[in-house]
C-alpha cells in the first residue's frame, strides 16, 4: 500500500474515496488563515478574487453591504459560486490567475480595480495592472500563517492545495522521490522549484484532484 500526505485536512468522503483506491493517508494543515478587516470598499470598481479565502474575508469585512451592484472577476468555480450566492455579478471565471491577468488588457482597460487578496499573494496580478497602467487598489483581507512540520517518513505522493502549502512543507521536508499532486498551475509552479515530479488535474478543483489520485493509484497497482 502506497502512502500519501495531504497538506490540507480532507473531508470524510475524500478520505473514503482515497482509501478505497488503496492509499494510506496522513494529513495535516500546512497553513492556517487569519481573516483581516479592510476598509477598501468595492464602490464602482471591478473586484478581483483569486482564492475562496479572499471571498470569505471580503464578505466578513462588508457583512451589511448589498452586493448586487458589485462586479467581479475570479479564479475557480468555488469562488464564483460563493460570490454569486451573495448576489455579486461574476463577469468571468478563470481556471488560473495567469489567465485572469491575461484578460485584463484585452477586455477591461476601461475599469478600475480592487484586488482582495492575502498577505502572501503573488505579484502576477499587481504587475499586470501596473504594466497596463490601470487604476487599482490592493486590499489584504487575510493572512496566511505557515505551519511547518517535519515528517519522519517518505511518501509516494504529497498533495498540495496552494503555493503557501508548498513553501510550508518544503521548508522542513525534501520532496525526494515523491510525486507532488497540485490543485492547479500556480501551486505546481511553486512546487517546480523543488521537484519535476508534478501532476495536476485538468480542472483546478478538489473533486478533480481526488479523482486524479484515485485514477493514478489504480493505474499503478
């Protein structure tokens, strides 16, 4: 039986799914999230979200706001669902931050922006907005805290859900011969600094990542 380490705690259903395929699972939270209050209001700006954590923090900061006038661009169907459930008009949903950034100069040059993000956000979105000379504000709405733990065994697979989790895990552990399973391209780009054994699902979401792990384990039996 092959061993898998998840750098984010899995649901009971996900554990049953992976164990049913033959994986032996260890898990922990490689990072934790602290939500922050922001005074940067959405007003008439086009809002950018690249994570579900940013969406959650945004709603916490403006719990009494009527969101029906808000327009947004976001990464991931999960974030999009959270936004639309609250009445936010989601103009486009992108599979990655790089694709969102690429759309800014094509479609949205007449807009001003607020980027709701975490303290460890990547430079991609800010650099793109600056290079296009588009007006924008940054609103940090959550803080990512690393939880580096040293693991005493080697794993056949390590599962990552964010670049921050990659940094947390690799800060205390080598990848060795393990394959890194990453939820999306931004996470895999961070992991590529430490290993070339990387696999991503075609669709960057948890369900696709679990299906990929099941399929790979069945192929290797």
